[in-house]
C-alpha cells in the first residue's frame, strides 16, 4: 500500500464544506460593498463582457464537442459508443467523393440518407481541408433542413470521412441563460449582418446595423446595442439590452437578492462538482474495477492515489481478503465437482462392466484422473493361495512392476491391506513408518513424493487394494482421499458382483454340458432299444405281432428324436416343434410309403417352440396319427393321389392348433378316439395323451380323416 498519510473522506467533506461557505459569505460581503458604486459603471462595460462570455460559451461548447468527437474517432468499437455523442444530432460516414455511405444518427426531419451527396455544401469544403490527424470544425451556418444554427465536425476515417453535426439545443439554452441574466437579446450574424440565430425575438430585424451604432429604437422600445466581430467563430455577436432593464437594476434591492441567489447557487454547484471530482470519482472507478473482477482473475489494481483515502484503502484490503476466500472456495468447489464427475462416470461404467479386468482398469484410470496422480496399481487378495497380486497398473516402470508384482500374506504391504485401514504417506514422513511400509526399495526410483494405500473391502473382509502416488504433490489432499475411499467402496461391490456372475456362468456352463450329455445318452439308449427291437423283429413270424413291434419301435424313435433335437440345440428347456415335425414326418413317410403306393406328405407349419414336457406327448400324438394315416387311409389299390396335410399354427389367445388330415377312406364309424369299446391301442394312446396335455380334440370324417388338437404352449 502507498506510504503517504491516509486521509479520511469524512474530513475532506467537512473541510470542503467549510471552505465553500466561507468563500460564499466573503463574496457576498465584498459584492454588497462594491455593488452600489460599481454597478452603473460595470453595466456600461457589461455588454462587452457579455459578448466575450457568449463567444467563450460558444467556443467552449464547440471545443468540448470537438474533443469528444476526436476521442470517439479513436475508439475501436465506434458504433457501440455512438450514444456518447449526445450533443450531435447527425452522425454519418461519407466516402472520398463526399457521398454518404452510412448514417449512424440523424434528426427525424433530416434529409440525409446513404447515397446523399454533400459535395457542394459547406461541409464538403471543410472536409477537403482535413489532414490525416485530428478533427476539423466547420463554420457556423443555418442548416437548410431545419433552419437551425449548425456546426459540423469531421475527421478522416478509413478512405473517407466521419462527420457529425453538433446540436444547437444545449448551446441555445446556454445563450438564453446569459440573455436572461442581462435582460438582453443575443444575436449571432454573418459579417454582412444577416441574422443566423437569436436568443429572443429581434422584432423582425433581419439585417443588423453596423458596429458603430450604440443605441437603437425598435418597436417603440429603446435598446443599448453592441456588435463585435468574433475571429474564433468567424461570426458577429450582437447584444440588444432594453435600457429600462439597466436602470431598473439601480433602483431595487430585489435585483441584488437575485444576484446573490445566482452567485450562491454557482458556489454550491462548484462545491458539488469538487466533491464529485475529488471523492466520488475514485469510488466510482474502484466500483467499476470490482464489477469487472472474476474469481479466475487476480485482484484489480487500484491506482495508488486512491489508496490515500482511508475508506478506499480499508475497502480494498477487505476486498482482497474476501476475494482470496472466494478463489479458495471456487477452487474447492470445482475440485469437488471434478471428483464427483469422476465418481459418477466410474459408477456408470462399472455398472455395465461384466469383466473383472475391465472393471479394474476403469477404476485405476478414474483414480489417476484426479489432479496430481501420476501412477498406481490395483492388487487382488488371494487368501487361499496366501498372497496379494498386482492385477493392473499404470505410470509405473517395468522394474517396479516386476519387484512389486506379488506380496506374501506375512509382508508389511499385505498386512496393511488386510487390516483394512487407508494409509497415506506424505513427503516429510520417515522411510519406515509405524506400519512397517518401507519407502525405499522398488519405489525409490519412481520419484513419488506421496502415496495412498486404500484397501477395498466387502462384508468386513479385504478383497483388493488400490495404490496411487504423486510425483508433484507433497501430500494427498483430503478431497482426493475421500474420493479414493468412495471409489474403493464402489469397486468392492463390483468385484463381488463380477465374481459371483462368473461363478454363476461357470455353474450354468457345467449344467448345460451335463444336460446335453444326458439328452445325448438318452437318445443313444433309445437308439440301442430300437436296434434291439430291429434284431428281435427278424425272428417274429406273426404279421400282427410284427406290426405291433414296429409300432412300438416308431414310438421310441419319436421320443428319441426329441432328445436328439434337444442336445443339438442350445436350449435344453424348449424345442423347435416345427423343425421336429418336419423331421418326424419325413422319417414316417419314408418308412410307410412305397413306390407302388406313394403318399404326399405336405406341411404348413409356423415356427413354434414348446417345453420338453409338452413336446414328448405331442410327438407321440403326431406319431400315432401319422402312422394310422399312412397304414390305413390308402388301402391298395388306391387312385386319385394320396395326400397327408399337417398344419401347426398359433392362435390369438396364445394356444397352439395342431391339425393332421388325409384324403383317404376315412375312419370307420365304429371307431372313435376315447371310445373304449372300439378303440385300438393307438387311439387309446392318443386319447390318453390328449388328456395329459389338457388339450381338446375334434375328429372330422368327411372326405377323409381330420384331427384338430388345441393345446396351450406353456410359458
């Protein structure tokens, strides 16, 4: 902070107010003492003074706006700052040929527009005199568009010019105040006396008399007249003062009171301006600096002069302290947000990971993604084998990985893991701490300054451990420690889940292999039975007994085919019944059909799968119905084409429709499914199996035989 004595703003205000009041009272006393003697003589000279005042006011007004225009020309964001030129009624660009290219601001009644040619105007003459730097002011003249007194300011801009027309409203008000003070009429005219502007009604006077006239009579009223040439404005200034006003000031104290009020108001105005410049401006600039400050930016640099004020210095110091606290809080918040994002992303990734290696890689990547972490690894605990083993690593040298790949359960490293408490080693700790962890050895060449050892536990047991280290940070911050422990807890659940899934998957694979082997063996056993039946059938002489023998063999073949389809597929709970029907129909037709009496077996089946407990009885039903049709429906000699149609389709209510029909001789009237007095073994078996699967059976005898079976397909 600046070494100069610190001043109090309150003290400055008190001193400034006292000085202001003292000067005002002193001025009033002196004024009243001199007023009586000097007022008449002073007023005789006042007209010349008023002329000078008018000239100074006009020149000052034009100069201020000229300077403001010059500042505006140098601004980089000129269009955005055009509102600063409040005194300019028109503002536009024109090219080197004095043609307007762009209008920034204009009076509503102004005729200017893009493309407007000002080449023959007084403005063009002014522009032609502009050098490369600075702003040029035109002569005063009456504008043709609004009959107002106009002054133009121009400057070079690119290949053209930037031109502004100064508004006469504030100037006219200033002249009017001067005129009202003196009770006069202020006139601005050309050198030949043509009136350009007037503060009051010149009584229809258009041409002024010469400057050698001192008094004149207009409209029956006597006026004191004075005319003076202004070289700076290149115009004449004239004042018409009613003679009665001059003499009336000598007769009344009222005039003195009015003068006192005006002077005192000016003093107070000066006091306010002084306070604003000396005190309020520094506060405003300091406030602007604070508004532009951002948490990521350094503290604003305050001009040393401002720090001389006690209040601003104290405010600046307090702001610096609070800004540091804000930066720390923002940094901590951003760090927390980053750690939370890491944990969130890790949780989402681990939730969809089914491989243990991938889960460990994700965990290590997330841990090393924290600020300052340079290397680490994850160890898995194998209590049965009696060691902990490095499962994945990153940022470690090959020598370190080789030396630290496995630790026995009696080692300090393993004991720390099994104890289940996180351990954090800092830069200033001794090489061997109270836990027995040695910082020399394999890690000595890695250059790590701080280390985190975070066991991963589940159900009170340590199952793994994550180790991360930093080469730059002397200690692992608390936020990173909390994040590591949270991620370790998350990974523990994931490790247990993945291992359980792997165990379940292995068990399922074993059961699938076992079921496949069982179905294969059942199929083979059925095949052995079929082979034995084939051997025995060669010794059977009775045709009826042989027929029954073959029927039994076909039934066994139908069941064996079920098990063959099961072990050939990947699903041991359900069977593709449509594919099964195609195979069974093909085999039965090849057995019973002959070239002399061919039977066309046609299938219209949808792809439907059913449970195995439903597939076996359904297969036996189909076997019996097809066998009966092939054996009995087309007795020789048969003409007209023998055909068997098998349909399989799903119904809207979820049931399955199985339809088997032939165009043969039809079933005799005395035979029926479920009629004990007439049914054969096959028909009896069909009825039994239909009741077993809780199906409905309908038998049609017109044009052959049609079986329609409706049953539920199971879950």
